[in-house]
C-alpha cells in the first residue's frame, strides 16, 4: 500500500509541475511552442495514473487483489534500494520546483559552438562564393554597397538557386528590397541563412539584430557575437546562432547582456573561415525578452 501511495504522490507531483510551468509561463523555457499541447495532455495521463495508484492502495488495504501483469515487479524489501529508486524521481522534481528557472546563454554556447552562418545544411551558390568587389577581409577596410557592386546585374543573377535553396532565394529577393533588414524572431535562422548564402548581394545593406552578447578570446576586444538559442523541440536540442559584430567599444558589454545592434553587412574571416560581419553603427542595451529563444519556421517557403 505504501509503495502505491508514494508512486501516486510522485505522479501527481510531475503533473502539478507541468501545470505550474503553464501557469507561470515558464514552459517556453523548456520546450518549443508546438510541443506544449502534448506536454499539457501528458499531465492528464499522469493524473490518471496517480488515481489508479491510489485505487490500488485502497484495494490492498481492504484485502482485495488488484489485477497483476505477472511480470515480477514487486517492490524490493530493501529500504535503501527503494529510497534510491524513488529518489531518482523525487530529486529532479524538487529541483524543478526549488531551483529558479534560467535561460540558456554564453556558458552553453561555448560548449555547443556558435553558428555564424545560419543553417549548415546548405551550400552557398557558386555564383556567390567570392566576396563582392571592394570587400576585404579583417585586414581591409573598404566596403561598397551591394547596389554599387552589382550595377547592370539583374536581381535574379544575385540570387541563383537550386531545388534546395529556391525558397531562400525568393526570401532573399524580398529582403533585398528592404532599406533596413531586421532579423525577426519568427524567421531568425532562415534570415541568417539567407544573408550568408547570398552574402554578395547583401554587402553594404543595413541589418538590425537582437540577441545576447557572446564572446570568445579569439574575437579580440572590438568584436562580439550577438546570438539567440534556436530550439527545435526542447532545451536539450537548442543551438546558438548569431552574427559577429565589429564595434570599438565591444569590451564594454558583459557576456549574456541583451542588445539590439544595427550595422552594415560586410565580410571578414574568423578562425580561417569566411564569415559575414556587421560593422555596428548603433548599439542599444535592452531587457531580456519574455521569450528569449527562437524556433525554426516550419511554414517557411510554403
């Protein structure tokens, strides 16, 4: 009977934790929005299982036998062993209730590695493999606008595509017409991927991006990265994506501080890799947004 009641308490605890996350709005810090419904429904299953355990405990107290599955999973007579087994469930439950919920940041980004090119699942079109005329690497300083460097070229020639990149090419043409390209939350990864795939077309364009400050020793004192964690299913699969920023006062910003940065897109090299980079013209500190994570846009291109 005691074991049934302990199981009922644990199951109820996990169900209540799900309800707690939903009521406080903290569920988004653990799972992607598209998974929330399934997690909420699982709370109903946990409550149902807890009710059954209470029923089984009452039946045992009255001397009635509950149906057995004959799989020999009776509790061990060892108090120590049972404490260890139940502790495996109780400990994480207590952590969930007692430890303040935090957001993913620089510490985890350093372990997972920051992507500075959007999705790695695409190859840059051959026509855009080289930097635009007038664009130099880290040792250079000249950067001409995409409009100036592509005089006489049709917009289609700026955005070559195959069956895998045609959606990004179409999106790139839309972005190209904007005087200011603001990297949105809804299509954060898709926008960074498009900017990187068609970097030649976007050289000199004005870009605005919001994220947390991340830095590595190799970046130096005048560079930081502005990043967001992209979550596909849950926090365990979250990966950081962002842009490198060039700003003379970059060392004034602390790790994990949230900023909105506006700058012109150029290109450089970092750790022997060619990357896109923002020469910042405006930096603004902001509060951590209510939803700090971004998610893949499953409707992109539809």
